C-alpha cells in the first residue's frame, strides 16, 4: 500500500487542548491526506475540487476560532494578528483558485505542501497560544 506523500504527522504537541479546535484541525489534516491521494494524477479538475473543499472547510474552521476569540474576549492585538493569518491563508488559496480559472497549471503537490506547512506552523504557534488563553475558560480536553 502506498503511503500518502503529504501525510501530516499529528503529534501530541499539536493539540491545542480545545476539543472543537483539535477536532477541526484533525479533519483538515484528514482532508489533506485524502486530497493528496486524489491528486496523484495532477488533474486540474481534481485540484479545483480540492481547493474548494479545503477553502470552505478552512473558512468554517476560522469562523469557529474567531467566534471563540470574540466570545472569550481574546486580547485585541492577538485577535487581530490571528485573524490576519487566517485572511492571508484564504487569500493565498483564492489566488491558486484564480490561477486555475485562468487556465494556468497549478501543481497539486505544491498546493498541498503550502497548506500543510501553513497549517502546521499556524497550529503550533498561533492556535496553541489561543488554546492556552482559552484553557480554564471553556471546557477543554485534559487527557
Ligand atoms: Fe487559527
């Protein structure tokens, strides 16, 4: 059996301790794994579908986090910084989508590599900082 090339390693260190965030991160990681399996042939139609799926789930996920920041009154400057990272990611994905729509060829593995790298760094630094702030304020996982 072939191992997906863009498999996200999901170490304990990536857990934020906030169940809904961790579950959604896991779903994003699963989507990347599945997308990678579908993109082996580099077909642009498949890439387009993958981008749409990833973008819509990522936007939903960002809404979840941003709602938590508002509800629990996360420090304004931290919130701005965090949301700016979300917007930058969305803009990059939209750019990929426009390139596809204009008939330019987009490398699926390059796209997934970007998503994987962005997500890993964002979770490890920015989301974990939010998780730490939220810990004790909402029901978080302690296992
Ligand atoms: Fe985030």
